C-alpha cells in the first residue's frame, strides 16, 4: 500500500519509525560509520570548498549527511557502529538524524534498484571534467527557457555556469561563499532569491542546515519547480517526489569527487520542464 506523502523531514522520519516504509528501524544496524573532511579547489578557481560528511553503512547501502565545521566531532563515529537506526533517528544532532534516515531509505530501496531512476554515467577524468558533466546533468533537469530565473541554494561554480549555458539567470545563495568565480555577489538570505525565482535548485546540504522544509513549502505554495542535487540525503530528498520536489539528481556514496573512474548518478523526474513566468517577474 502506498504510504502518505510527507510534508516535512520530521513527518518522513515519523513515518519511517512507524514502519510505513518497510522494516522497523530497530531491526537495522549500522555496520560502519565514518567522518570525512574534504577540500576541493578546481583548476582556474580561487575558491576552496570545505566539505564535512558523516557516512553510515547499513546492509548494502550508505547514508550520508554533510555538515558545517564543528557541528559534529569525529569522535561520534567511535561508538556509532552497532547502533540501531531507531536510536540514531532520535539523536539530538540533525546530521546524525539525516544520515540515519538516508541510510534507512537507501537500504529499503537503493537508487540502483529504483524503477523510476535514470542512471547517468559520469565519465572518467579530472575533477573539472567530472564536475562539468555532473552539473550539466543537474541543469538539464530544469529544461529552462531563456530568461528563467533560477535560485541556486548552495553555490557550486560549475553549476552556475551550467544554468547560464542554458539561458537561465542564476540567483546564487550560500551561507559560506560571498562571490562566484566570476565576481558576482552571493546572497546569504535565501528569501531574497526565492521571491524572485521561477525555479529553484537546492543542494542536499539544505537537509542538514534545516532550510529544506522551508524551501519545500515555498515551492509547493508558489507552484515553483524544485530540483534537488543531493549527495547528502539523496534518498531522503527522493521521498518528496512529487510532494514539492519536481526533479532530483541523486549521487549516493561514494561521491564523484572521491573517484577518477566512471561513476553513476541517478536522475528522477516528477514534473514537466520549467519555463519563465509569463508576467516576466
């Protein structure tokens, strides 16, 4: 029987805890847990990205959540292996809860087995080539027309370029970056860009910083398409198709930046391509 469409991450968690998505979380245990600190500076850029991830393995899948520096100590992983998911889904830390929720949903239905997932192969190559291919795939989910204003919540410079290459007007927003690679100002208040946007692209980081529900509600209420690019919480974001998320580019662990070989992402669609607003706003 189909489960009810969740409206928030908390509702999704409650549904998982009640068994609506499959096995009881108390019957699934973490077999390995690890904490990653990863930096990237692409060739030709002066921006260094600092990424922190919590990764939990459950059975044949991984759950992941990115987080801000200092938000979760590496020592968390010392005792995390062996915990059952029902315990971690109640943890006081948002990144822990999101990683556990992602692990559960990834184990119940891995992206590789999902009938509605479109596998997209990222080519072997340099970080720059793989980033361009990845972000072209994400921008391709928008199907935008020239002049479409796209709020980008969580700035990755190749994705800014990919949106522009399709004729979109990128409205960047990020809590850590102040300018794009080309010197444009980046907003730090997402309400500024959301109110102007014809479409929204949000990263999975919004799940860990608590803004995902707000973005989801805005897009539902305003009828604005929402594309999610998720390394963090890719299976969590999938649960909101079509309940506010119109398309998803899911990249489960191991992420593309950790390999020079060909890897696979998974694209999901739940709506028609996006056009600019008729009133030109």
